[in-house]
C-alpha cells in the first residue's frame, strides 16, 4: 500500500471510500440520483427518437432501433474497459471494493452486449434482409459476449471470494489486451474473404434530432449502468460482510 | 539461469515420456476430429480443399486446449507446484520453460502431422508448408495463452469446460491468421502478412504470458 494517502484538491482522501464500510452508505445515497436520471433520460431519449426524429428516407421507420442499438453497443465495449480498469486497480492496490465493482459491472456489460446483438439482428432483417452477417463488428461483439460469459463462469466456478476476485481480474486484463487484437483480426478476416457486403460505417448523415435522441439514450445507458452497478455492489457488500458489526448497526 | 530452464524442461519431458499415452491422446484426438469433417460435409474434393486449412486449424485449437488441463494439475496435486512457487528463481521463467516443454509434447506433434492430414484433404502440395509453418508459429501462442486459463482454473470443479469458455475466445486471432495464411497463399496473395503477424503475436505473447501465468498460479495456489 502507499505510505501517504492520495489527496484530491479539496483535501479528500480518496482511499477513504475504498473501504466497503464507507462506500456502502455513499452508494446508497447516490443510487436514487443515477436511477432517476436514467429513467428520465430514457423517457426523453425514447420520446425524441420515436416522435420527434424524422423518418429516414432510405430505411423508413426501422432505423429507429438505432436509439437502443448504438448506445447499447457503446456501453458494451466501454463497460469491459471500465471493468479492466477496476480489475487493475484491485490487483495493484489490493482493494476489495475495486474487485466488487468489477463483479457488479459484468452482468450489465453482458446485458448490453446481448441487447446490441439482438437489436442488431432485428435491424438487420428489414434493412439487409438477413438476421446475421459475419461482419467484423458483429463478430467481435459476439466474441465480446463470450468474454463476458467466460468471466462470469470463472467467478461462479470459484467458491473462495478472494480467489474469484483476483482470478477474474487477471482474466479481465488479459481480455482487454486481446480485444483490439481480436477486433483487427476479425476485421481483416472479413475483408480477406469477401468485400464487406454491408458497411455500417457509411451511415447517412444524421438529422440533428436523431443525434440528440441517440445522445440522450447514450446518457441514459451511462446512468443506468452506474445505478445498477451501485445497486449490485451494495448487494455484494452485504453478502461479503455478513456478520460485520457495522452492517448490523446500519439500517437503511 | 539456463541450467534451471534446462532442468525444468528435462523434468517435464521425462514425466511426459513416462506417460506416453497422454501425448498419444492429444495426437489421436487431433487426427480423429480432422477425419470426422469429410464424413460430415461429404467427400467432394473441391469443398474439402477449401475447408482444409480451417478444419485442421480448429482441430489443432481444440487439441491444444484439451491438453492444457493437465499442464499444472498433477503438480498441483502432489505439491511440486508449491515448490516451484517457493523457488528462488523467478516463477515466470519456470513457467516459460514448462510452457515450452508442454508445447514440445502437445503442439509440435500436431505441426509434424499436419502435412499428412493435408494430403487427406488433397491440399495443393505448395500450400502444405504454409500450413505447417502457420501451425509452427501459432501453436505456441495457443499453449501460452491457454496456460493462463489453465492456471486460473487450477483445481476447480468442471475445470475443463470452464477452461474452454475462457480461452477459446482468446484463440480467435490465431485461428484467423493461421487459417488465413493458407487461404491467402491459395488465392495467390502470398502468406507473408499473416505469417509475420502470427510471429509478432507469438513474440508479444511470449513476453507477457509467462508473467500472467505466474500471477494466475500464485492466485490459484494461495
């Protein structure tokens, strides 16, 4: 551990909240804010997406799935990176809370990956005429889902919480190093076999309202992720700290 | 340092030689899986020629993965692994030597056998060396990456299936580059790019994987 506590500008010791005991009430206080922000942003985003944004001249109404699809795909990748960050912090500083944060983020990450694949299939059918193509992005998203599942099964397979934390952290770090390699190799594989039959990159330039709707939904996805992670991390703390004196005295 | 490496490799090879059946199992598995595909997709020579690199590579991937389960298991069982963890020599070095020995017994036989299997699929004679070379560069990556998974799942129930879930997604780039090398050669594009990328990946993996394996072993043996 560090000898000197790391101080932020305001003189707050950031390691104070590295202890589950200190973080539990803080997470409880933050949870409703992020939860409500997620709900309101989602409502605003869906309203903008479905009622305000104009119909696309090429794809008609079916393009509107973009408002769920793109934010989900963004989150699915971002969460893995955040996970790997906390895994690294957990391994370096040996902070239990970081590992708990990793475990709390994984299910949301897997969920968003699945949603991105699912909505992608639903979008692909009317526009490309097929549920699935072996496009580089689709394939690497699928492999990302496998990585999430691998992480979850590894943690589920280990009974000792400390070992599960640290083994998962190593796997998350190995995974995050591999993700760019996987992405580029898949991309290359695809272009090698056949010219990409559909290109996701050359999207038509977007109307401003479409962009607003997508950004609102992306923000909603962020807030939702933070809220669920906080909620799950609180459950994990309760599970791990069973019988701790502070938890018994804590009532909320 | 070199003496240590030599001692570890010698020990692992000797242990493996005493249990020759284990090596044979991996090789037989590889051959049988490859031979099943023509039965499944039909004996059409043109089709078989097209899918040969992919099939041989996928079979090699699975064979390598299966052989990983017992990489640390018996040493974990009899306490030899604890001695390695306690040894004064860096664990990553010991692990590197062990991975090399493991590859000699599980990866190299596949590389040597691949031209024979290529004949089964009527692969063009000039493509066979490309396939062998791609396997030669690729199988050590499979062993090293897989060893991280083997170390993480050490002593867990259902370790085998779990190991597959962990390492198979990480094997994707090797599969793509390895099979892609042969495809590119057969298309007349030359396989240099894929082979060089495989070699680069081998170097990166050989640099970082031993360290990750050592960390994973310490976590699992705690």
